[in-house]
C-alpha cells in the first residue's frame, strides 16, 4: 500500500545518504 511505498522510499534515501556520508568521511582521512 501507500505507507509501505513511503517506507521503502525512506529506506532507499537513508541508504544513499549513508553512502554519501561514508564517502565524504573516507575522503576526509
């Protein structure tokens, strides 16, 4: 349903954001 779709979208965005942060953090070192 609608709620499940939003849940998946949120998970996807969180995963991409985590990857982005990890990438920036790796370049920092």
